[in-house]
């Protein structure tokens, strides 16, 4: 499968909206039999077009604080840059690390329950790498939006995008270790059967 066609893009769009849909539901929405949908999804996985079936988790409800650090580098080499990126990737607090272009060189998103623990981590980070940081900005998020990917379908309008709003505030939900295990399982594989 060198090139994806409109049916593949429609399947990807359906998975992007809700990866937990059954093959029958996806087939109904894209007008293909369930077996064809299963075959096409398998091919999309084999070619690397689909890497994971992610789950959007409302981490605010679990008591987490979402924050980002934006960094501009100075006096660094490619080896130092790689070391810094790996440092953040390996952190238990980070959930997204990206090299970017524009105002900043690097952005790291964090989920933390305790700001004191996070700032202790950040102090250690600065002790280790502050020479290479020209500027650092910390931003706290109280609301996060997730949109479906409009590039999948040519005739999809910006107004048609399905928006999912995740916001801080409201009642926190207590979860036990079993719930946490389930969240870990479905975080990167939303299609895992509930019976597993």
C-alpha cells in the first residue's frame, strides 16, 4: 500500500474521531464491509501510517496539572541537544517533547500532581542544563482542546471539526490501581478489547 485512497482517509478520520468504534460502525460510516475495514486498518498499521490508537484522557479529573516549558537554546551542539531531549523524554513527568521552529526551540509538556515535586525536578534540570538555556518559559494550562484532523478529508471544513474540550475544575475522580492499569493499557491502544 504505497498510497492511501479516499476510503483509507475516511477510515483514518473515523478512528481519529473515536478509535473505540467497532469495525461495523466504521464500515457503516465509510460504506465498506467490516472485513474490508479490518483489512485496510491492518495494512495502515503495517505500513506505519497508523502507529497507535490513542485515547484522550481527562487528566484534570485525575488531579493532574498540565504545564509546558518552552526553551531557547544557546551554546549547544547537536549532541547536547540530543542529551537534553532524551533527558526530558526519560522524565516521568513529561508526556510530550518536541523540537519546534519559531520563537522557541523546544517544548515539553508535563503532567504533575504535586508542584513541589515538579519544581524540585526543574531545579535539578536547571542545575544540569541552564548553561544551554538562553530562555525558559513555564506555562500552566487550565483548558485543553483536541480537534479531529481536517487534513484527512479534502472537503472537511474548519467549522465541521469536532472539538473535545478538557478543562480543569470540577470534581476529581478517585481511581484505584486497577483503573490506572486500564488507563495505561488503553492510553496508546484505544482499540484493545474490554475483555483483555
